[in-house]
């Protein structure tokens, strides 16, 4: 499941998929197929509702509370703005997407031809984020 999620996150979406979605009937097999392509692999589809235990609900609630209480940065404080000297060469080398995963520690990896995977901790540290962006050169 993890590898399938990574592969999906690293893909560039065809913008016409949204138009195709609007042209399908609610409840149709075609619409379900398009929605699954857009949203990617699902724990619920693979493992059923049993995967969503009380531990998951606690983790999910904690993540929601953390994201709703965090300091809202000004434009000048955004990691991509601060590390622009590293973002530009990565973008010129083909990076169009940064996928941030909510894990502790520092981890960075190129996924696909256009995406970089980093932990939230890496993105929050300008030096580490710059080093991660250099993986795309």
C-alpha cells in the first residue's frame, strides 16, 4: 500500500480528468474509476473499515488539531520562498511537486520524475530542505 501511495503521489495529474469527471453520471462505474485514479490507493478500499481503529481516530484527531493550531506563515516565511536558491535548480531539473509526509525525523526521496518526498520536519528546517531539494539536480 505504501509503495502504491508513493507512486500515486509522484504522478502528475492529467487536468482533463476533472472535466471527464464532470461528464460522468453520479454512481457510474466510469465515475468511480476516475475518482479512484484521482484520489489514489485507499486503506479503506484495501482493508475495509477495520483499518480505522480507535488508534487511527486518535492519530487523525491529533494531526487535525496540530494543523489547525500551527502558526500561519507570512509569504516571506514559506519554506519554498526561503530556500528559493535551491528550489529553482530543482524546478529546472523537472521537479513540479513536493509531497510532505507527517512523519517524525528527516527523510527525503525523489519519487517519480517530477516529485520530491520529504517529512514535515525536513521541510520546516531550511538547511535540510535545501539539501533535500538538491536531490533533484
